[in-house]
C-alpha cells in the first residue's frame, strides 16, 4: 500500500483517516445516564465533529443518523421510555412537553448538527417536542471555537453540551473532565493539521 493510500485508509473505530485517527487519546468515562445522539446526515463525514469522540468516550452512548425519523423507529430508539428521556435543547425552542423532567432522566437525547439543522430536526420529529427539556447555562466560552464559529459565545459543541448536562444530572462535577481534555487535544491536533495543509509545499 502506498503512503497516500495508507493516509486515506479509514480507522474502523473512529472513521477518520489514519493520520488523523483519534482512538489513541480518547478517554473512556462511565456515564450513569445513557446518551442517545441523533446525528444529522451532514455531520457523519465531518472530520471536526465531536459526536464521534462522545461515542468513543462514553460507556453508554448510541448514535442514530437521520433528520426526520419514523415515529415508531424513534420510539424504539428511546426503548419506549419517553417519560425517562430528556432532550438536551434550549428551553425557548418549540415544545409541547415540560421544560424540566419531573425526575432525573435515565436517558439524554442530543441533537448533533448546526443550530439551524438541529432546529429542523426538532420540527421534523414531533415526538422530540414532547420530551422534557434539559437546558444549559454555559459558564464560559466553548473550547471548540478554534474549529467552528458559533453565532453566540455561549454555544457549545455536541461533546461539551452533553458532558455539561451529564455532570449536572449525575451531580458529578469532575467526572467528564477527561473527556473534555480529549476535546482539547482533538482541537489542537485539528488546528495543527489544518495549518500544516495550508503551508506552501
């Protein structure tokens, strides 16, 4: 196999090319609350997306790809447990369910996509609008801002938002720090990769 072919070969775990594979430095964390990531199709091949780090890092995390899910299929992804699931989403977005779950949720549903695309996903799946919301008030700017610009300084990456919500729900303020450290390294590696590609040969 040539060097070029080796670089293009995709890792079977993270799905990235060999030279940008993240598997070696992803921290593994045991989460008590299960995470279900509903990923917009446009995010699947995004090399700088953080959902793959979340899937690799969390012990209990599933990813389903789609924009508009069949209602029965979505209910199956929730294991039929609507009451025990909460949607990680701002409280001021369209909803028919309560702002906060009556009790700590057993499952956190996370939409992975740009703000516009995640909003479309919410509109396209009425069942999601009935879920209780878990909303965040970020304490600081995103660690991810070097890779993707956000409309607001308070907007977080999928991984950051999920880790913050899990820490709140589980009352585990430091449990997800190793995964956030993984994000820091990922961002640094991606920035170096992009800068190296931009240099004149």
